């Protein structure tokens, strides 16, 4: 076994604290990654506080992981010691269902195995990236370019692929008018990626003070959704709305900003099921859809695309012992736009 150091939540709603545990030994097809940085996702807060239920404690969060490989198994062919590598939201799946075979392991019929707060095929709990190292099957490990700042790459493993996948699935690009609802960790990546694809991008936000940030990120327009006149001018104008909001909000209000045949794509998960009226949909043949991260092949495609186009997340790097304060700030929206933990501080 491999001794690992981490920060963990000992129980639901508890502050995180130092935690030691054993990783499995490196198997024939595994790689051992010395973690350099781990991004902090809003879902980490939901999981640590057991807001989605089924929490496994003690819990080591973190699924936006980047670092260098320090050991490889005898049968590994894709990586070598010294390579930069990353791990995203899951570390295994059944590998046999139609979705896995199609490269969409995130929709595994049996259920993907989460990087943390899951159980591996032997029934052992999985521990995430708020730790100094991790052992992962090479099939679920990603290549990371040396071209980009590593701290900024970490959130691409969740925020990046979560926004890239729907943009690619719906072929969003030139000729499309796209609204990004919410300018946080997901939203700022949606803006960067949609702009890079040639779409005309508008940010929808309740915060007028985010207009300057939206423009710096490349957005072409900004609508303050508390301003009645601005909302009225945006009615029926978008082909797509990429909805990144995890807080409670009114879907029907935003659906009316879609054109005929427009689609709202849900990425955020509100704590309670919002009310959805039929008339905003049937009156303009609008659609509402959802998207969940991406498969391994598409995540690699996204990482390569971002390296080619010099796209990374805007981050604030923090020491591990700042994590509880970071959680509080995230809930208040006080981060531009993603916290990333420097794992050298563990």
C-alpha cells in the first residue's frame, strides 16, 4: 500500500482536517501521480455537506487533479515517469455498456466510479485530489500539455469539460447567439470556449459589477437580469442558453429569452427542483436539456483544444489549510473564478 496525506471531512458539515490513509499499490495498468494542484469545485461543498446524500465519510474531495507521474505499472503504454497527467470526475466505469463503448463513460449504465465519494469495484471508498498522490488506471488518466500554467489547467478537468461537451454536442459556434447564465467557475469557461468557437456571446447576470469581467473574458454583450428593460430587449434572441447556476432560480424567466427552436442547456444543479411551465416551451418549440461532464476521449480532446488555443481557467491559488474559508467565499461568489489548491502546502 502507498501512504498518502490528505485533507478530509470527518463527517457531514464538518471542517476539513489533515487525514492519512493508504492508496492501493500501483497495478500493472496503473499510474501513480504526485499531485501538484487540485481545483475546488462547487460540488465539493455539496458532497462534504452531504447535500446530495449518500456521503461516505471521512471524505477526501477533489476531482480537478493535475501533477506528474512518478511510477507506472508494467503494462502501461500511454504514459511514462515524468509525464504531466490529470484526473477528472471519475476513475472507472463498467467499460462494457453501450455508453462506455461509445466513449461516454460519464453515462455508464452501471454507474461511473467517482474520483471521490464513490466505491471502487472492490467496494473500497475512493479518495480525491485534496491529497499528495493518487493511483489511477491509465485508461482514466489524461495527458496534460507542458504549454499551459498547470494551476490554470486543473479546473479544466471539471469546469472545462462540463462546458466544452455541450458546446460540441450542440455544435455551438459561428452564426449562433449564445447566452451564458451565471459568471462563476463554469460560466467563465463557457464564455471562453463559446467565444473561441466563434459564437456571439452574451452574459446574463444579476451582478452589474461583473460586466467588465465578462468583457475581459471575451463576451460581446452583457444583460443585467434585474433590469426590466434589458431583459425585455433580450426576449426571444438566443439560440442557446448555457445555464451554469446551481442556486435556486426561475427557469421560465430565462426560457423566454430563447428564439423559436432555442435550447436551454442545464449544467448547474439547484438544491430544489425548479418549477417548469409548459407554455414557454410549446409556444416557441423551445427545448430544455442537460449535460454531464464528458467522456475520457472528449476530455482529452478538450485539453488538447485548450492547449492549442491557450485557454485556461482564471484561478486563485490557495494553501490547503485555507479550504474552509475558500468554501465560504465560494458560497458568497467571492472568487474569480476558481480556487485551486497548491498541494505542496499539504
